[in-house]
């Protein structure tokens, strides 16, 4: 492999710890990524990080081990706006995968329509400095207007008080909005912090959904992430009909121990103790949000 593709971030654990919890049939990992292989799907020259190869075959092996039947694959910034890697992963899924793409305001409608036919159902907007410039409020609304005819959602990736910083514009977005990774709020501010209150208010609009993913990115206590699971449990109880769960495999740009996906899966009963509501979290809600057949 060319030296230009030497990884600058670590890869995931090779195998998760066997989980005690077994998800129901049709369960969905609603947030995960694939990287390369770079020899086939080169990373974009403008990337801010270089991952190791984690192809779709690795992702599907993990899902077999965890007992997950469906997946939502979120395009990584390291691939820029090259869609071959995402389309390949969607086709390999044979209807069991959906996609979230990275686009520009100049992306032709014909390209969006092609991506829709392949299984893309949303776009991701980044507000993390290490992933590049963030869109302005006006640009956010332009993105919404671009994808609204397709019925796609806008996925918003913020951290800290980002939910509060973007609160007004999120309320103005006409399409569904999906907030990543529990909003990546700062748990050091407590479960009653203004950002957590903001999450609840957004969920109350009926137009905003939340991914109960990335607990390890929010936790201050570390594995098994009891503090983040407690936050996820409170938000899941607040809006059980608009939450989904995901691994965030292969856990890119992580500073600290690599999470064990078996432990993440075993956190689900702690987050949602009721079996009927867990079915909603893992099967019914993803089916509705991501348009699974």
C-alpha cells in the first residue's frame, strides 16, 4: 500500500467480547462506517485523517457476531464525496443496508437520485473542527431544501453545547433531523445541563430523532459506560418513538481505549429495559427512519 495511505488512527478490536444480550430479528446498527480498502477505494487527498482498511466485509462479520441484521452506513469524511465505497457497501447488503452520504450544495440532483436508488436516505453535516469547515445556518437550510424532495433526513454531528448553538436552525429544518451520538453533550455538566434540556426540547418537536450511539465518546467513567448509558436511558424514555442505536464501528478518531462492541451491545438492556421498547429501538424505529422494506 502506498505510504500516503499509512493509517494515522487506530483500527477496531479484531473481535468483540461475546455479548450476553441477543437482539431481536431485524435489529439494526444505525450508525457505522466502512473504510476502503484504499487500494480499491482511495481516500480523498483533502482528508484530515487516514484510517486503516476496514472494508464492508469486516463490518458484516462484526454484525454476524453481534446478531445484527441491518445497518446504516454513514459515509466517512476520509472518502470525501466519492461514493463508490458507500454504494458498494449498500449493494453488498442486498437491501439490509441503508446509507447516509456527504454531499455539497453543488451536488447534482441526478447524483442524489442515483444514491437514493442505491439506498441512501440522508446526509450528514459535520460541526467537528477535525472534520473540516462547518456549514452556516443558511447553508444548513439550503441542504434541507436540496434533499427534501427525496424524503431524506439531515444528520447533525455536534458536540458540547453544539445542540444549543444550532437549536434555532434545527427547529427551522423542514425535513427530519437526526442528532448523532447523544449530541455528544458534556456529561461533566450533569444530566440536567442546558444541552441535555435542549436535546429534550428538540425531541419534543416530533421532527428530531436521536442516535443512542457513541456512548464511549460521551462517557467520563469509561467502559462499560454506565454514565453515558444513564443519559441514553433518560432520553430513550423521553422519546421512545424517535431513538435508534448504533455501534459507531470502527470507532474513528478516538483518543483512548478502543471500545469493545460486545460491551456496547450489552449496554442496550440498561438503556432500554423493556423488551417491547427495545424492539422499537432496534427494529421498528430504524425501519421507519431509514425506509427499510
